[in-house]
C-alpha cells in the first residue's frame, strides 16, 4: 500500500473510520466541487454554481478554469513515489482526470445532486479569503494556519514539494500564490536524483533491520511446547501492526505534510474538509523518503509472503517443522523438531487451512490494532522536524545505509566465526554465521529494492488488483521453492547436497534475505483492506492459490523424490502391518514399530523403527578375520533347510498379497536374537560391546566439509551364536513393489548375480523374476555361495555362467548379446579357446561341488555350532531333490518358472528329513553332530 502510489489508484480507506462506498463518493465529489468553487471565488469573489463546475469539468470549454502552468496540482505531485517530467503536467483538466477514481464511482448525476450542499458550506468557510488578502490569517482557523505556515517558511513544505517544486494545494492558496514563478522567489528544491538516493538508502538500511528482526522473532518464538508452530506468523503480525500505525498516524510526519502550525485532530466524526486534508496528507506521506523506508523497507522486510507460502505447503505435505511438546513421552523415538507422524490427508488439509487462516487473520487484525494505536498515541506522538530530517537524517542515511550493506558483505566474506576469527569455534565446519544471518543481510536490500520499483511500475496498471505486489510475491515464492529444492539434492560432480556447506548457506541467505524482502505480507494485507470487498477477496484468493500451485509444482516433486525409497518401504510396511493374516510367512517379515524424520546437514531423513535382529546370513558366510572364500563357510544342513523354508514362506506371504520384495538377497535375511527384550543394559553392553566413535578424517588429511558427519560410530560387536535363533527375518523393503505397479528400469536395484535374464536384457522385473532370485538365494543358503558370481560386477560375467549352466539363451536374448561369439558357438556350446575358456557346469555338478571348499572348523570361532563341518557333502537324495527344485525355478522364460506356492509345496522344502544334524527349536548354539 505504501510502496507505490499513483494518481490513477483509488484513495486509500481510513482504517478506523467508516470506509463505505457512499462516504467515499461523498467525500470525493465534495472535494472536486470545493476546489473549483474556491478557485472561482479567488478569481471573482463569489462562488460559482455547481452546474457551472460540472459543465466546465465535463466539457472543458471554460478557459478561465485552467490552472497556471507554473503550479502543479497536489494529486500529480503526491500521487507518485518519485516526480516524473511531462510536457504539460500542470493543467487543471489533467488534474481533474487524475482525481476521478474508479473506486469512487463518481457519476455526473451524483455530482450534480451533491454539489449545491458543498457550495453552500464552502461559501461560508472560504469565501472570506479574498477579502483578507492583506492580513495574516487568524491562528484560530486550522486551515488558514496551515496556509500561513506554508507561506511563512518555504522550507516547511513536504519532501515531495521540495523535490519537485510543487506549490501548495490551491484549496488553501492566498492570492499572491497565483503570481507567475518569475514574480516571486521559488522555494529551494532538492534534486530529484538526491531524493531518490535518500529513498534507496532508507530502503537498504531498513530492509537489513527488518530481516534481522524477522529472523530474531522466528528464533525466539520457536520453543518446546509452543502453541503456534509457525513462528513466522508473529513477525508478520508485528509488521502489520507497524504498517497500520504508520498509515493511520497523523502526527509523526505532520510537519512534513501540513506544516508546523497544524495541531493533532482527535478522532471523531470527520467533516468533508477533514477528509480532504487527510487524503492529501496520506498522499504527501507516501513521497517522504523516511516514510517509504519505514513502510516499504522495515515493515515489508519484517514480513515475508514467500516463507508464509513455504510454511503452508509444508503443513499440507506433513513436513512442517514443529516444536517438541513433551519429549519425555517420546524418548524412545528421539523426536526432533522435524519429527512427523502419519496422518490422514484430511488432516493435512486442515493443517494447511489453519496456517493460511491464522496468518491472514492476524495480519488483518494487526493492521487494525496499529491503526487504533496511532489514534490512541496521537496526542503524545512526537513530530519529526523537517529541518532535522533534511539537514541531518537524510544525509546520514546515505552513509549508514550503504555502509551497513557493505559491512554485511565484508562479514560474509570474513565471518567472525571463521578459523582464527574473533568468534572462532575451530575449523570451517563449525562456521554457521553466514548461513544463519550474514548471507541473508547481503541479499535483503536487493529484494527490497526490486519490490519497491516493481510496485511503482506495475501497481497503477490495474486499480482493482495490485499487480506489482502480486508479481513480486509470486516471484519470491518461486525462488524460495527452487532454493529449497537445491538444498535437498546433490549438486555438482561430487553430488554434494546443496553444493556443500557454503552452497547451503548461500541458498539459505537467498531464502531469508532476497525472498523474504522481495515478498511482503504487511503491504499485501493493507491492500486487501483498502480494496473493495469483492476485489479484496479476489486478490487474497489469487495470491494464496497462486503460491500454492507454485509450491506444488516446484517443491512437491523434490519432496516426493527425496523420500522415494524410504517412503516406499514405509508404505509397504504399513500395508503389511494392516494385513490380518495367520500365514506363517507373516512372522518372518520385519514389521514396523514406529517412524520419524530428522533434519541433518544433507537434508531430511526418514527413520524407521523396527525390531532388533542379529546378523545376516551373508555376513555369517564372510570370515571377518580371513579373506573371503566362496563356499568355505555354510550353515549346517538342518539349519540351512529351516532357513530356506522360512524364506520361501515369507516370499509366499508377500506374493499372496500381490507384493514383491524386489531385492531378495541373503544380505536381507537376518537371524532373530533370542529374548533380547529381557536383556538388561549391562547385558547389552557385555554382549554387543560399548559404543565408540571416531573422528572422521579424509585421505588428504583435511577437515571434511559440511555435508559429512563429524564422527562415525563403530558397529556393534559380532554377536555370539548362542544368542541367535534359527528364525529368519526378511528385511529391507526399499525396492518392494506391487504387482499392479512394476518398477521402471532405473528403479531396479537388485545385485546382478541375483538378476533374472529378463532384467539384464529387457530391464523388466516381474514376480517371476523374484522366483529366479529366490532360487539363487536358496542355493546360496545351502552351498555358501551363489550359483552365479561376478568378480568385476559386469552383466557379461553372469550371462556366461548362465549359459554354462543352462545352455543357449532364447533367440531374442541370444541375438542381443554381442559378446556371445567370444565365448560360445551359435548352438550355445563353449568355444575351444586357449586364453578364454568357457565350460559347461550343469546344475547337478554345481550341487555336487558343495563342501569341496569348506573351511577348517577351527577357524569358525564361536560359530562352530552354527556352521557345517569340513567336507560334509550333500547327500545324493537331497541333491536330486534340490536340482529338481532349482531347475524348475531357473527356467529361461518367466512364464515357465514355478510359482512360489509350488516351491513351498516341493519335497525339498516341505518333505526334507534332517537326518544328519539337529538343533533345539529356538536356539542355534546348542546343536550337535
């Protein structure tokens, strides 16, 4: 409202008095009638009739009504933030056109009906002015006192008069005011460029102060148990209170507007002449550099529309940081300010509506409170001296404003908490000043100045819709969303989140400084209040919906992509937890206990709370003290059979509910721990070891950047086998998917040694592909190594081993494999090559080799009762059943493979008799040969 005023814009409403359309029409029509009537009184000594005024206004034929060109009208001078040059800006006809406001809704019929009443009142109050030209006006008349003050001291004019050379409004001129400029001494004028420099300096300083105040209020009002979880709302409310006070105040800038002889008018019923003076005074206030600095600079920067838009979008997406209410009640989940709990989408809409309505209500309420404070404190509010402002304050701002900005730039380059700085806290990794405030102060004046000039240029274009304020609010919201996105994704060839520590600090400075000062809630609220009711509602709704659409487009995608994997796992686990089933496979699925989110240097991370489990089968096969040797360590036959059956039961449970695991490997099959819930704290430390940390260092010896953790935690000690059970647990559902929504090629993350041929050649993962992975896992459980292994991690190595075991690929894959001629003949037989040799290794031969590479039992340590002794071969009957099962699961065509139900019913799974070993039902460490 205070950022850009134009003569084409409607008069602002009074915030306290009645602002109805009829009252505004009455005041405006009376004002026009009074001005023309008084001008004729000055010329002829008698009032001119209302009909004559109307005729002159509508037809423009009376030459005597042309104002002398040396004296500009008040509407043209005070209606612009900065005076502009034109060929003939001072004609009365042009002034009349400017005074006609679309909002006032003046019509010729209304003017004619009310002009006579205005003529009667003005003739009584102003017709005596020509008769007293030789005498000083009496001090008892407030209007004449203003004339005397303006004529007595030319320097007592307002800032706009000084910068543009405008004369006093002709409603209060004395006859000598109509002399040509060359016949009297012109008032001293401040150059236009200097006035603009004053304005810019005020904007720079107050934008910095407003940004500091906003950030400080956010930090002060975000505390544990805070009833209002969006701290920005208090800064927005305070900015609106100050804006309402400055708009309604009639005392602080009274000397600049009406002269020193004016006195404060107590609130009450306003006469038409009072309304004229008030409207003209508000126009004059809008051109004062200090007033612009306070309203546009401080109030506009103290409030932020872009941060408001970010908060209501995060509330909608259930990602809004909130204070912890009662951390002791949730100590087990270690809640943080970014912890969230799942909720229905209807509640998310309620959260969005709460943030929007609460902010708008407090902003408009703050505007009214500020207006009432202005009237209440009016009698004791000091008046700023024009001489002090012009001769001291304005020049001082040139130094202070620009100096403050340069100081912020220098502090950002050399922050006080840098290494060896006055507030150093060690390395650069501990430097936080720039991210918290310094970069924000660097970017704040840029946003404020852009908002000021955009409002001046665009707001007058549409009288019923402040286009300039709307444009900067939308632009700032878009930039805010983009900066938020960049802060949460990898940037550059190193993939650092937000570009590293400095990059994240710069992005935060752009959000808090540039976007925070480019957008404003105080001006937005004042414009909503000042527009007609329907226009105000349309303007508010358009701003809210426009910002919401921008945030959904810009921030919605990154929030979805950021948590895709964990959100997928969370979604799958929540669906599994909701299934009421007595299937045995449900007990072999790791279930979700709780989940929350934390904010770290690399963005937001979702954390899942599940039951504690022991080591994976894969880790048991890897000797921690010796070089890995495939097949050297494997579970005892009876344990391997039980684990295999439980894995198949878990997969059967998933497939029966139309879900695939997507990453079925032995790394994701864990062993449960026996009675861990009954362990005391001392037993936990005794069996798993004391937790210890180590400082993170780089290979070069330099300190890691902001994106790296400050320390690493050593893993728990390898648990003794006597604390493990033979119950398997299938974990890690980050790659899981539904039968109805198969994953895309880029989303397939299963290791290549478990990949079915259609995944390698067609990037296609189906439920049948998981049967292939299940076969590889079952073979590895029994043999200690996978049927297909890759030393270099390439697809060709796996395909070679597939052809060696199963023969020629189907034609569509065989022709697509460009390396086939290096290893095989066209019939799929290996080539006789001295350097590159491929041999046939059928499934039966692979099973017979199990046990040929066993490690000596003396190297098993505490796991001796868990692992198969050396040279224990697979019995022939079991080998035959195992071969039959695996060949049915590893068929080339997906449609030809066995289903998981058929696998579960196979005799190797359901009918195997463990005759060469036994264990206790729940404990592995007590088994004996």
